[in-house]
């Protein structure tokens, strides 16, 4: 039963539901992929790091990436190898250059073997990787034999590009399940013909964070080792969480769950529009001359902050132009101020 010690793989019925759902949504590009339940993506990521990385290794990631992901690897003596991003996500050309020049830029260290990505609604930048960019990044990872860890809790919170002319009270129209799925930027599973993607799925952003429940999608080479780690670290996820989730998903069915997910996307689209519309009420907002997809908020002719309107996730990341602020410049040159940005934020 759900209240007894269970298998490290998680409940068989819930695992089967997750596999059927993954096949319907992501259509992985190879046949023998497997599903393994886990107690949330943060814990799942810690197991992947323990599996694939050693002290003094480097992990490829976006220049600005999920802080909790870094908080796990830093105490282990593992370092970040940041790769620049733009409005379409991590730049494949920069990734290739980083790997190509590794021996020259990091002599005596092992070239990174793991790439960490939050590919939809990235935390904190809010950027969603385009399909072409995903393919380009995947091709680079093939060339340099890099394992991709796709941490994707916001996958179903995708929505259309921001349009100031649209009514924020309406949001996107509801459509059928198949049309909804076609509207989503695909997971890397869809073109991972080599089985080098470890996908971290989570119910935290779709049902409830307190469930602490999600699942790996990966090839058996990885899931067998992850299962061994699960058996000695966490065992199976909470039985109550599994029972509640399974009963709910069985009641809804796949199409019912997809309808729920579509509704979540509509709600977060409205919130995105409300926020940007609020910016426009207080600032003059327009597209930047050089940075594609970037909006800049001005007071008069003075640029105050810039941001990329997200097409997924829960975040709008505003980059403030503090260099033109006299108060900040004074703080920056004050020898007694260690963190002028934080002091400025506290004052705001």
C-alpha cells in the first residue's frame, strides 16, 4: 500500500501514467527510455550531480541560472562554466566556443561533461529557448559528448508573445489537447536520438509544490544508477503524495490534465500582461535598438530598466540601468559599501 515502504522506482501505476503522458506529450526520439519517480526536481538534480560529476569538475550552464542548482554543487567543489544567452536562450555558438577553447582557457582541468538547462521560463531570466536553438545546442553536445540535464518545471506554462494591443482580461483562447501540445516549444527529448538528455519533470508548478513529487525521463543507463542512489538516499517519494496525485490524474485522464495545464498557462499569460501593462503606465516602454526582443522602460529620455517579455514560466527579469543613477555611483565608490547593488535595492 501507499503507506508502507515502497520501491525506489515509485508506485507502478503512477509511473505507468507518467510514461503514457510523456509519450503523448514529448514523443521521445528513441524507444527504450524509462521513467523513475523522485521527490522534486531539486533532489533529482542533486542525484544527477552526484552521478555525473566529481570534485573540480565544471558544469555548463547559462550565465544566470537557478540559484538552488548552484547551491548544491558549490560545496562539492564543482564550478560553473557560464555560457552567454540571448532572447532565445543559451547561445549555441558560445557553447561551442567554450568547449572548443577549453584546454586553452582552463589548462589542467577536465572539459565539462554536463550541461544544466532550465529551457522554458528560465529562472531567473524568464527566457524560453527556441526550437532551433535547442537543436543547435543539442548538436554541440553531440560533438563534444556532453550530457544535457533538462530541468523543466515550467514546460506547460508557455504562452504567446506579449502584445500590448491584446486585452489582458481575455488571454489566449482554449483549444483542444492536440492543438495545445502543438503550440508548445518541444522538449529536447523529441530530438534526443542518442539518449543523452536526462529530463527532470515536476508536479510542483502544475499541481502543488508541497507534493514534492516528480519524475526522471532518461535512458536506462542513467535511471538504473539513479535508482541505486534513490534506494540509499530518499527511497520512494511520499506515499500520500503519490496516492493523491495518482487518484487525481486517473480521475482527470490525460486530456483532463492537459486542459488543467492549459488553464494554468492562460492565467500566467494574464499575469505577465498585467505586469508589463503596469510598467507601461509608469514608464515609456519600447524595444531596444540593438538587443532583439528586449524592451526598455524610460523616464523621459533616461533608460531605467530593460527586460525580455517572457513567453513561459513565472518570472520577468528586470535589469536596472544603475550606471546613470548618481546615488548608485556614490555608493559604488564608497569604500565602506561592500554590495552597492543590494544597498540600492534596499533603498528602493
